């Protein structure tokens, strides 16, 4: 038996009834792993281990930058997605699967899209959602790469939606998720590739993102834009997102949204413009704005004249990002990483929140986080070798990739995750009603989450 949360062999009995069948996990990759600071070491605050409150400010001096360039000079022009192992002190205590849930801070835009009957307004809200999700991309630390088989759930505190993600592939790194509400369902898929240019790294993301409106069955499908981390070796680190985002609809309507690439000295950065066309290619609406601040829609009359702009989305200031050293928003703190003892008791063993390296880093124990990260990486390599020796392929647990006549492929979610969750909750409530203290799925960093290799 093996605990992928801790990277150590253990004989601890698993709380979950089907834990022995839970998938082992391996290190995978993630979109924002590069977007949010793959190489950033500028002004990182590191809390010392051993319970000390002292903080040390780390900066990349000329010697360190020369060393980094020496290490990476041979990688110029190559895909570096899985070619570099990074020290734990440049990470933030969050997994990329958790980062995949961050756009749900703007879930209200999808609700508005699902509740209106006007396809143009639906396009406006879906476009705004795709702009808004970049507005919080201000953090420069790197999330932990998801382990193969890792999962993450997010059930809104008001019950409005529920989200589950699974890392379904290691090479290439692919994460998929399913969000369900009474009005719509949404699949997100991210497959990451990157290219290193010397002082910058571009991230290319592929995958189908599909929104289904429950009352009509209509679907929207879109991809991703390019993200670039600038000044990796020289200058101040900054991020840009650019390229054309095409949003298609089952009716034949489509939108082409242009994220402008920043010019010299950052000119034109953030600017977004776009057009929404009917099935005959006629422009019916325009959108304009900036991915860090706002978006307006402009309807086009039959005679070609433009109506007055309508505000669809305006970014809000979250002052709470200044209250924690990781610059987490209120949504992340209260929804994405919040972990009470009661919640911990019902989580599956593969949930991102229970990763030993993540929890140690969140507690400020850099040394322990590094040790756990190393053990987990070594263990996943050993499990991969064992599978290869046995001629076994990895089997996903909750998502299955199937062909789709309209979009090429989709990831079919089998709902088994939520059935298993209901069983865990029922078991927890039964144990609690008997007056005993329920066991957690994560009793400690070194004796938790037994998983067969």
C-alpha cells in the first residue's frame, strides 16, 4: 500500500470503504504552472520551518540568473512542460486542479447566460466569463503540478454549483473538470505545451471547453488563448495573454474574440475586441474592453448602425489579496482552499487539499514541503515503472474521452464521484450520530490516504 499524499509506504487502514481501489497518483502538469510564475523568484517571501515566524525575502541576483540561463540555454525553442524540477519555495500552496476552479468566482456570468433566451446576450456573457477569468492572474508563484489521478471538488457554500476535476493524463498533462448547476453544465479541458525563448516562455493550451444550457440543450464550445511569461531572466516579471479565441454555438453562430498582444513597453496590453456573427457570417454584435477590467457589448442593427454600448462585466477590487503573503483572493481563501475538520472527514483520498506538500507549505514549513514533494515525485516514477513493466495503461476514474460529432471529442463524466461523495457523507453522519469522533481521510502527513500502487 502507498500513500501518494505523503510519498511514504504505510499500513494505515483507509477510512473510505473503496479506498483500496482508489487510483494512485503521479505528477502531472498545469496551465497556470507556467502562467503564474514558473521561474519567478523576485520578492518571494519564505517563512522559515520549525515554527519560526521569521521571513526572508528572496530575490534573484545576477549570479542566480546566470545559473538559470546556463541550466536552460539548451532548451531554447523547446517544449519545457515536463523538463524542469523546481524548488518548493517558489510554489504557492494550491494545486493546478484547484486553479481550474478559480474561474467559478465569475460563475454568475454563466448563470446569466443560461437564464436569458437571447443567443447574442448569451454570447456576451460567455465572452465576459472568458475575459474575467484572466483578471485575477496577478500571482507569480507556481501552483503544484497535479498528480495523475488527483481530484478536486468544490461545492459552493450556497449550493449554487458543484465542481469536480481529475488529472486524467501525465504525458501529455491533461486536466478535465465538470461543473453542474440547475441551469447549465460546463466541461473544462486543459492540455499544456510550452516553448522557451530565452527570456520568455509561451504557454499553448489546447482542449475543448463546453457549456451546455440545460433548458434547451444548446452548447457553446471554446478553446484558449496563448499566455506568456516575460522577463524570466532579465527585468521585471510580467504576464500577457493574447491571440484569437473562437466561441462556437450549436446554432452556427460564432464569436471571434481578439486578445491583443502587448507591444513595446506594454502598449496595448489587456485590450480585447471581438465580433459575434450569425450562421451566414453577418456581424450581429461587437464586444470591447480589457481582460483586467471590463467588457461592453454593442448590438448591430439590421441597417448596420450600432446601438449604445452595454456594460456586461466590470472587475471588482479584492483588498483581501493584501492580507496574505500568497495574494489569494477571498474566493480562493473561503471556497477553494478552506478545509475544516468536518470537510476533511468526507473528502476522497485523492483531493488536492490533502496533499502533504501543499499542506506543509500552507503551514509555512518549507523544509517539510520540499521533503514531501521529493518523496511524491520519486514515488510516482516508481509506480510508472511498475505499470510499464506489467504492461498496464492508466485508467481514468470519473471521466472518459469519447468522440463527438459536433466538437470532435468530449470528456464524459459518469457522476460516480458524487455518488461516492453521498456515501462518504452518509457514513460520516452515521458515525457522528453515534457519538464517536469520525476518522479523517488524512490523519497525518505521513499516515494517510492508502492507495494501491
